[in-house]
């Protein structure tokens, strides 16, 4: 099995550490929502590419924040099952 680190996960983790889980989730969802609308409206390939990169960064922030909030919300003995169920959603 191949494991890799997304390029946006490190800045997303830094943002999450500084601002907290709830704020990070809100920012990620807001960013993905705005960028989704922009991608629909954009007609230039370069702007679409930039929107896709930023959307991927927002998705990384969402994933880091979601996993962190699950870690805090679930007891240690149930954490593995909860995270595996959550990963099945993607």
C-alpha cells in the first residue's frame, strides 16, 4: 500500500493548529463553496487551474480539521473504527 503526503496538508495543519478545528472547518467549507461557484463561472483554463489548486488546498484543510475533530470527539477505544468509517465516506 502506498502512503503519500499531499502538498497542502502541511500548511493546512499549520492553519488548523493556529485557528482551531471549528474555524478551520468553516473556512474550508466556505472556500470550497466559493471556489466551486468560481470554477463554474470561469472560462479561462489558467484561472480554472488556479481555482482547482485552491480548492484542493481547502479540501486538505477540511480533511485535517475533520480528522482532528474526530480524534477529540471519539473515545480512544472507538477511535480506529470511527476513523475507518469516516475514511469510507471519501
